[in-house]
């Protein structure tokens, strides 16, 4: 067995891991909203006011901080006024991006904001810049947040909501370099400034405005946005990066049937997000050395070929232990960059891409990715502390063990570790610099790399308790191949 030495230093606090790093994204795409979140009050599926009960409970369990909506590409064709008022008068539209299906607008602003209330998460609304107008977005903000007499506040009241909601996160355009309008960065920035100016802060509501940032390694986009908008007018700049195992968008590879080589390619491609964040942050540092503008990784995760027999426009894919390892690596990387990464939203919440939940009829399955969010939830709002793995064996250029550690206000340390190797087991000796470990408990998610949860076997891959030995102020764990674990440590 390979041996490792892991050192944590609870005195070496780096940056706050904002809970928003553990956020999700929900788009009007396939069965994410309809079926996945919203089934309607008359459904036989257990629901609260039409929202799936099991989905609400699952989101609450992982303390979901923020949910982004209504897209994605859908956002830049969405006209929010079509989704308010009596159901019978709501306009139907074609969802041109995702399968050309009819969108009946039965899930609109009120439904989304209510869902967030039930889950206990903050809403993040992505505004239409591509095919909308400044007036339309400005009025949406007024409708949601203004507590007074105005045409939009009056309309909201007429539609049954007397008091405004709070709205913090506002995205100004999505992928404006692509599906959101195919703009140049200069043109986008000029537009951003117009939109941002007229999205007012009403009735004490503070907006956190997020500009459309780069796709993957488009460093010029970041540079232009920082130069032309910068800390003057944005609080966040988004970054989108998807992990496509083959690197070929025409043949992305199957979610469930993949070779060892494809697995390690997936891990290598997903780890590349570390380089992307480092380089985009470097550019941002030149304009914003105090790191006031957050990098908002509001779309990330694996993207495979759709499950055979499903609508290609619905992006429905299964989720295995490979996805759990991907999630663990990404979340550790976001933690490591938490001085710049203020939020991250996995794509997507239910039934789409690297979903944390899959639904079919009455049944909701928690995917291996969901369980990683559960394992990592104690990092939320804790302080990132120094952690180091000595003797970390690498597979190619990928270290087997990915790690991060944080300390909560009550002094409890959470150490998350994942082992991406498919054949190496590690025996790890954990010690605290300037301190002694008093107690340590573990929880683990492990399985054969193709292992998954199905509607017939929803508990095939789940979190198990895991023994951690403590002796002489140190802790010892065995880290199996293809595993993700969280070790909760108290110090003397
Ligand atoms: O998440 C699916 C799509 O990927 C989103 O709609 C878009 O923003 C991105 O290209």
C-alpha cells in the first residue's frame, strides 16, 4: 500500500469559502424544471404547492445556497412578462435551444421565487440581453424588488404578491459570445453598461451584478471585460467550462460506458479548470488587485452524449462514480481559489447534464455527485486553511489525491479528500501543524468507477461512515481507489 503524509495547519487561514460555491443551476431545458422540480398541484407525485417534495428535501439536506434560473441559453430568449399572471393567459413559446418543445410558461417568476423560499436558497436570475431590452430587464428588477407604488410593483401585487422579494444575484446576459447573441467582448461591455445602469436598487435591495464572462480559455474576453467594466460596474464575472471526456463535441462519449483511458482523460480535462481559474484570476488581478470582483463559475460539470433513446435536445445523462470524482476535484479547486471564486453553479440541478438529482415518475435518485455535495457541505462559509499532501503519487500529470481543508467558527476542521486512482490504495497519516488531533470521524463515498444509482437501485452508491484511527495527536485513514471522503477533525 502507498503511504502519504497529510498536514493541515488550522492557524494558516487563507480565505473564506463562500457557501455560494456549492450552488446549482436550473434551466428550462429538458426535464429540469417540468418533471424535475415542478409537477403541478394536481400531480400524484408528492408535492408542496406543485413542487416535488423529495427534491425540496434533497436540496435542503445539502444546504443549497443559490439556484440560478431560467438559463443558460434559454435566458436570452425568455420574456419574463409571459410567465406571470393567470395561467390561462400566459403565452406559449418555442424553446428553440432545447428540443423545440412548447414552453407554456407555467413556471415563471412567482413559481421560481416561491421554490427558492421553500428550499431556503437565494435566487440568481439570469437576465435577457440577447433578445430583450434594457427596459424589460429594468422592469423585471422593479417587479421583483420594489416596495412602493409603481407600475411594476402594482402588477406584482395584482398577481398576488404584496411584498417584494429580495434579489441579490442578477446575471446580465448568458454566453453573450455565443447563444446569447454572438457578440464581440467590446460590444457586450457597452451593452452591459447600459443594462447595469438601469437595473436599480429598490427598497434597500442590494444587487450583485454578474457580467457574462469567458468560455473556457478565452482570456481576451476577460481582459476586455475587466478593462471596460471592471470593479466600476460589476461584482462578478462568470466563467463557463464543461468537461467533455473526448474533447470532441460531436462524440462526447457515454456517461456510463467508458474505458479506463477515457476515465483518466476526463479527470485530466476536468482538472484543467485549475489552470483556467489561475489564468483568468491573474488577468483580473491586474485590474482588481484587491479581488473585489468575484469569478462566478456558473456553469461547470461533465457533458456526455445523451442517454440512448432520450431526446437529444434534453441533455439527460446518467451519473457514476466518475462524476463523483469530477465533482470532488472541482469543488476542492474552487475552495483553493476561494479568494477569487465567489460562486459556482454545477450544471444542472435535476435531469440535465451532471445532475445532482434524477427523477422518473414518483422516484427521485440522488446521484453520486449529489453525495459529494453532501460530503462537502461543512466547507460552506468556513475558512480555507493550509493543507498539504506529501508523497502524492500522480497518474500522468494528475495527482491521485485532491484535497482541501477548512475550519468552521466552532473550530471543527473538515478535510475533504478524493482518490482518482482506480487501482492505488493509500494509507494516510494526518497531522496538524501546531496542534494535536483530538477526534476524527470519516464519511466516504466509494465504488467501482462505473457504479451508479438507478431508479430500481437508488441506494447503490451512498455515503457510509468510515473509521478513522486517532493516536498520539494524529489520525490515520485508508483511502481506497476511486473514493471521496470527508474527515471531521477536532483539535486539542
Ligand atoms: O447547460 C447547458 C447549456 O450550456 C446552457 O444553456 C448554456 O449556457 C451552455 O452552453
